[in-house]
C-alpha cells in the first residue's frame, strides 16, 4: 500500500491511497480524500487535533460532499464527534445528494451516545 499526500493549493491537500493491483496496472487508486477525513475514518484523534490546530477547515467535504463529522457519526466515534463539534463542525451537514445528517446516521447505525451528543448540540 502506498499513501501519497498531494498538494492541490497552498491550503488544500488530498490523501491518495493506492494498493498494488492483482493484475493490470501496477497500482489502483482506492481512496481520494482530504487528510482530515482519512484521519477521522481511522479514528486518529491526535492527527485530527493536529490538523485542526493547523487551520484545516472542520467543515471541509470530500468529493461526494460528506463531512468529517458525518463519517465520525456513522462510525460511532464519540470522542471524535466531540472534538469536531468543539472546533465548530456543522452538526446538520448533508452530502451533495442531500443524504442524512450526522445525527440521522448515528441513529441509523445505533450509536446512541453519539446521537445524543449531536442532538444536544442542535443535530436533527
């Protein structure tokens, strides 16, 4: 597996993840997401904290419009959701397709503590 950080501009960096292909090209792209999202999905709290302290936009979205707090809520990462909220994450964000809010995702996947936290901060 190869991870590549590619600068897009002075303020935006994308994380590309590539794996060796079984057949065909040498490598196949398996992920294309901002580093904040990559760290959230892996539940790397310290990395997320460092990125936010460096000024990364807490409400940035991936190519499909999913926010970091949406991913954290779906996966049930309570501490991660707490940190993102404290840094100003929009608890009612939706993807480009107007999918469920982080609160709705937490409820759907039965992450009750995360859903209560999001509700407490205005999530609906």
